[in-house]
C-alpha cells in the first residue's frame, strides 16, 4: 500500500526557500561568532595567557582575564599584566592576503603606546613583549624562524620605556636557565626556549643580569608633561604564556612573583585596547551608555544568543510548514468525508490492520466504479457489493466470477499480512475493475 498523496497548498512557504534562509542565517551567525572569538583563539593558543589565569586561580591567587567593556576599580588591581601582540604600536595592522603572509604575520591586533603608558601610570603594570609570529599559534611549532624581527621589537620597546635604542640579545643555546629566589627562600630556575633578553639604560634586572634581563624594572617613557613612572617589562613571554609555563620552574616562579607583586589584590590580565581603569574616589559615577547594553551581546552571552536565534529559526520553519491557507479540497463538498476516510486509512496503516484496510479500499473502489458507470444518481444503489456483482454478471459474466473470487479472498484476509500479499490482491482487484470498466 502506498501513502496517500498530498499536495502543497498554494501560498505556503516552499521548504527549499526556508532551508536557504536558515543556512544563510546560520552562516552569518557563525561568521559573527568566529570574528568575536578571534581574540579568544589567541588567548587559548600556545602564545596566549589563559593558562596563566587558570594556574594562578588554582594557586589561590586572585586573577582574571579582561577584554574591556566595563570600568575596573583601579584600587582593586594589584598588578596589571598587559600582553603585547603588536610590533608596530600606533600603526594599523595590514591583514594577510595569502597563507604564507599569515604564517609570517608579526602583529595579532593593534595597540596604542599611549594607552599602555596611561595604564602603567595608573596601576602597577607588567608589560609582556611579543616574541612569536602568527605562524607559531597556527602551526603549534615554536621554531626560531617564527620569531618576530628584532628591529620591530626594539622599536616597540622603545615606545614603552625611557630608552630610545634598547639592545636586544638572543640566546646562543636552545634553552637558557635563569635563577630566581622565591619569597620563601627557595632557589628556582626559569627555563626559556630561544630566549630573548634586553640590555637597557635605567632598567633594573628582576630575573636575569644587567647584560641580559629577562624581567626588568624599567623607567616609563616620558612625553611632554608626563610624570616619572616605572613598569615591569617581561622581554620573553615564554615565562608566562601557555607554551612556556610547563618548562622548568616557570609556573612556580609566575605564581610566586605575581602573588608578591599583587600584594593580596587582583592580578588582571588585560587584553583591552583602551584604559578602563577608574578611580572611584575622584571620578563621578558614569552615566549608562549603549556600550553597557552591548556587552550583553558579546562573549560568553553571544553563544546563548546564537543558540536562541537558531532555535527561533527552527520553530519558525516548522510553523511555516504546518500552517497556511485552507486547502482547496478542504472546502469542497464531501471534503469532510474524504478527510475522515484518509485519517481512518492512515490509522489502520499505522496500527498494522492491513486486512481491514484492503476491505475498506475494495468497497470504496466499487462505489467509485459504480458512480463512473451508472452516474452519481444511481451510485448509492449500485455501489454495494451485491448490486454491483449482479449488474456486472449480466454484462461481464467471466470477469464477474473472477471478481467474486478476489472479493472472497479479500474478506478472508487476516489483520496482519505481508506487504507483498496485499499488493498482489490489490493489483488483481484493480485489473478486474479496469477490465469491467473498459468493456463497458
């Protein structure tokens, strides 16, 4: 038996159009999500510092990642860690156009030297210099060929500290160990792969020596009207990033040093491109802006919004297919009986009563054939089995005998029977009716 054919009512949405709209919406939402997650990808990569925040939290050091969007009480910040992924401060980054350019790209996103200086003058700040190109993040390979250019790195450092031409020094051996004395008197060793250090006037080594400083306390660059200030400079990010924390005693040195510098307050790993530090005592309460609402549409809320949008599109799609104008046949005479017959046939088919369904089908076909042969006025009289057989006996005695045999076999059918047997009986029944109709 075959399912009852249905026709799509005019005016309803075509499923192809709905699918195309749904795919386009998913594509746009996915592109928006990927663009918003670009910085998250960098932070979780080997060159990022997400592992540092997790490690500090596990060591009972208050630490948080910050990407901007709301003001931070500067009195709660013990140390601001500013990772720099820009070797040309104040210059716009040129996007890569080829895969080769992307692998050799030296800048991940743009930063402003004045913003870094403002942060350093506001709270204690540790600036983490760049070291690796984008290829290290994309391939996961920390090879010296993927290090940033020394001239660009020196220019970046000169824009931050009070030294126009700091000397950059590359290690001669693959791994370099730097001794460190912890606050509780333990001797630890920082291990750095392909270490980059500096030698700069006015900088005091914290880790390393004056000839090769890994972590230094340096004077802040002074512009017109600026006051004197100092900041910490980590010349090689592999001491704190996800790639380097697992080497040597780097993780223990990071937790010990940052804990001592934060002095019980928050360690904030600041990825933002502007200063969100606010003094609660000197600055008035800020008025609400659209940016306050906009941050509820950024990560991690963005994932929830995308999920809600996809769920809405799914509900709209299903609703568009299930509703629409009234079908033309639904308003025609006898439509209620036709729908009832179809519903009853479907219920019989689903419940496995194929024998009863075939009997109902045979009765309905004889009634339809009687209407075609004798007209609608006499269809009720000749639509019954006995009357139809008597009429056919007078005109087609040979076919009538065959029809009686088929009807007898149909009446004896069990409730459940194979589909092949049902198709055989229906096919034989239809052949007899067609023969009678053709001869007539």
